[in-house]
């Protein structure tokens, strides 16, 4: 559905994006993560056909976005960075423009428009000029434009930026609902969005793809994966004993919330060991958890590694 | 679906996209104050110049020469003002990204914007019809000359518009787009005038100066407004428009590549 091969964009000596190979199948929602300047927006712009790649190519539904731009764009819904729209138009006028350009006319077109207006809750502002709207409404107006023609491929650059938590949840539900038969790429800075709406993750840093997989796969690369954390008052002795176990690597106590995290040595299963030891020591446990791993942790680890490399191509 | 039917569908879809952009642009003129200002100032100053500077009554001749004589100078300021936002605003607000990822070719977007603005200017020009009624009431003018002048005026506005639209794509700033467009339009307006010719001659190239003199918008407009709708003059305006629109498409493409 979406495929990039060796996709790259070079500005002078700077590789904004290099050697990007992505594949997103129908049913997949790929979260594109990365620090600012990692090349997320540039990649999305190339896939959407706005920027011409310097190397490689991007395909949407089998159409090369450079060679067959019209066919590729027809299959594509695109929310550009910053959710731009024509401020002097009203919401209804802007959506009517998008519908006309996409060839959505007559009853079916009107029905699609009503559907989008309802799902994105634009009813109260339909007659209002877009430039008078709040950031959240503007984003939803532009999102409506991207979804209006029911495209099989969606590229959404920060779809929930500027939305309040309720609206974010709505958009996540919308994305999940559409994912069934569509290929979707979403860029975001909010890592909880990944769990809420995405089933694949790709991490970019310095223009290169650094990691890709399901959220669970990436979480398992975290040093927290398989760790056991608990909260228990007066457990100093138990912590000492835990640290001496051969299966256990280190024991850390969070300075702020006092939570203890026990890290396994070489990925060993330590849950039962911790539980047994705490029980033997008669520690009163308030909370106990087997950690899946933390995406934040993996994200930082991967982007820190990339940060050590020079950004400018030789 | 057969290949032929699919190709026909493609054309229809593309036609829709073109029409959509054209109508949006035209609609934009009806709801933005800049466009209304353009129409009002054009009509007011066209009238004022004709009667005061052009001495319409005092000349005692039933023609519209004093009216058309000032059109190049009105367009010089007003057309760049109307066109400055065409691309600069799209670039500033980011809607360029939206526009160029619609199922539309860049040349169609360029042409749709151009045609919408040209139609709007044409409407403003058509609203000067009371002038024509006045001369016909006062005397017996040569209506052929007047018609030719109207056509010439419209073509000249198109040339100014194509130049201004093309220059608007170079910047995000409407002010810069306006100033550069006025300067370039001025240069082409007076290409045959000593003001432009003398520096060129001073640089020592008589042939370049002559060639540039042939590009003078003013000379071609005056030729048409004398009542001779010469094919060469019309072709000059059409080619000027085509050249600047093509340059516009090329710059737009280059920006996406860069």
C-alpha cells in the first residue's frame, strides 16, 4: 500500500532523509517517531508527492508518486504539518472545495461530507471563517479534508497536536476505526498515542530509520523489559537481599515516588524470585508490577545513539 | 474498466480538480477586501484620470483615448496588488502543500489561478461600460477602435498578471512579491522608452536594446488601441502570458525538487 525504497532527500550536504525503506500494509497504522529535525515531515512530504525525492522512490497503492502523481494522490489523504487551510473560507466552503476537487458531488458526496462533519464534530462551526477557529478545530477541519474522499492510504502529520485529551481520544478512535482496510502513517511526539492508535512503530533520527517493529517488540528492547517494580514501605533489607540474587542485575529506587525497580541479569525471568523473596521477608507490598518495557526509554536510547553520529554526509 | 474508459475518467477527474481550484480562487475574490478594493479603485481612478488628466471633455473628440491611455499605469500598480497573494500567501500559510498534493498538475494550478484572476479583472474592466455609453451619447465614436482598445487592455492586464503571478511564487512575503512585480512590470512597460533603452545602449549592445524594445508592453498596447488589432501584437501578449506562466510552473517544480 505504502512502500518506499531507498527514499532520500538531500539539502546541500545535509541528508534530511536517507535510505528510507518503509512498507505499510492495509490494516497497519505506522507511528513515525523521532526528535524534531529527524526527517519525519520530509519523509511524509515525499510520500505525499509534495517534495521530489533526491534518491529512491515512494509508491502509494502501486503508483510511483513522481511518475504517476495524479493516480497516487487520488488514493491518498494527507494532513500536512500545521494543518493548513484557507483561512478566508468558512468550514463548509472549505470542505465543499475539497469535495469538488476530489470529484465528490451529488448525494454521495453530500453524505460523505455530513459523515465527516459528524465524526469530527464540526457542526457548531460550519458557517464560521476558518481563521477565527481555535487550533483544535482547525486541525479537525484539515483532517476532515484528508479523510473526505475515503482514501485507502492516509498520511497524517501530527494529527492530534493542539487537541484536548477528549478530542485526542476521538481522533485515536477514528484512526483505529479506519485502520481495518487502510494503510496509515501517523507522525507524533506523543508516545502514548502509539499505544492508543498504532500497531507499528518506526523511529527516525538524523534522517535514518533506526528501529522498526510492533510497539511490543520495541518495548522489549527497553532495559525495563522483564523488570519488576514495586512499592513497599520499609523494604530496605529486602532490597539488599534482592541485589545479592545471582539472577538480578541491579535494584534502583526512584528518588521521587520511592518506587523500587529490580532489573534482571541477561533477560532472566525474575518475577517469581522477587515475589518469593518479598513474601519471605514479610514486606507489605502496596503495588507490584512486571514491566513490559518503556517506549520512552527505547526512544531515548535509540535517538541518543544516533545523536553521537555526525549529521552531515561526508 | 477498459483503459479508454479509465483515461476518460482521469480526464474528467482532472477537469474537476481544475474547476474546483478555479472556482475557489474566484470565490476568494468575492469574499476578500483586497479584490473589492481593486475593483473600486480601478473604476474610480479610471474615471478620474479620464476626466481630469485626460481632459475628456475639453478635447472635444468622441473617443475613449483619454480613458485607455491610463490603463497601463493603473494596471502597473493594481495588478501586482491583486496577484501578490496568489502564491506568496499559499507558501506562507502552508496551503501550498495542500494544493500541490491534490489530484491536480502544477500547470493546472498555475492556470486556474491565472484564469480566475483574469476573469475578475475582466469583470472590473467590463464595469467601465458607462464610459462607452457616455461617448456614444455625446457623439459618434469609432466603436471598432473602442472594442480593439478593450481587447488590448484586457490582454495587457493578462500580461501584467502572468508576470506578477510568476514572481509571487518566489517569496512568502506579499510585500516583496508586490514590489518586485511592480518593478518588473515597469521594466517591460517601458522597454522601448529611453529610460530603459539608454542604460542598455550605454552597455554597448544595440541589438539587445532593439530586441528588448520589441518587448515593450506599452508599444504593443498603443498599437492595438489605435484600432488595429494586428495579429503580431495579439501574439505578443499571448506569448508573454504563456512564457511567464510556463516560468511559473518551472519555478514551482524547482521549489519542490529543492
